[in-house]
């Protein structure tokens, strides 16, 4: 029960960030939630927003988790650590760029993935994000 409440709070915070980033006038500045819990930094002239880093899949948590690990391996990404119970994966995607991936089950057939840069600066390659989410979707369709 406690884990479900924590997961719902994480999802709520994710959606607060999405809403605020879509209403921001200047993406190059930091965006604060009203509670000051999360600060998101966008690089100057960035066209990214949090929706680029969040994806929902109509599949179970474990299916999405396993296919996320497989996709990271396919993309020659180094997995630094993972915890399947908590839905966390730390990986290095290119050079020294690290990401924190959260896999959040909403119910038995709906799971969210959020990719967050470890340094807090949302400057990940759009190509990486697109390939990552597309490969997970194609792996899920094959099952």
C-alpha cells in the first residue's frame, strides 16, 4: 500500500513538471514547482520538454522493465545499476552522460517510463530518446 502511494506521488510530480514545462515562456530558465521539490534545467535554445522524456506503455511492469534492460543493451548503453523492485535503472548512454530511468506501474496493464539526466540538465539527444522509446515499443509488440 505504501509503495503504491509513493508511486502515485512520483507520477503526480512528473505531471506537475510536464504541465509547468509546457506553460513556461522561456525553456532556457529553470522551472520550479510550487512546492520547490523539483527544479528542472533546460539548456539555452533547447527544444525539449518533459514529455520527450516520459512514455506510457500498455503492458505490465515486468514486461516493460525487461524490455527496457534489453533495449539499453541493444543501444550499447552501459547499465551502471538497477533495482527491479523499485523500478530504477542507472545507465551511461554516451561518453560520460548518465541517465536515471524510472519505471512506474500505474496498474497491471499500464506502465510509465521516465528518463532523467543524472546531472539534472535536460539536454539528452532527441535521437537517443526516440530510438529508446521506439525499440521498447517494438519489443513489446513482438511478445
